[in-house]
C-alpha cells in the first residue's frame, strides 16, 4: 500500500477533528488520530485548534515515520 492509499484509508476511518481531543482510552489526540507532535513539531496541547491543511501535514508526517518503521522492521 502506498502512502497516498494509506492516507486515504486512515482519513476515512479516523475522521477529522480540527483540534485536540482526548480519545476513548484517555490519550490526547489531534486531527486524523495523531498522538505525537503537531505539524510544527510541537507537542500536542489541550484546546489547540488546527486548520485542515495543518491536519493533512500531521497525517503526512505520521505516514512518513510509519513507513520508515515498517521498512526497517519488515524484510
């Protein structure tokens, strides 16, 4: 699965929230299910609002990191 396909699948199933929220298991989350850093490299903060463009950047950054991890672990 390519990054574009992965992004489409994730965005469809995660949904989009234009800000931070606490997910059902208590983890601070933003946009398309991001639990790490925002698109500017900052740690997520409660109550922060993001644009759709910022959320897409977060998703793209997440996908790049996930792809690197998968390629490193799967031979």
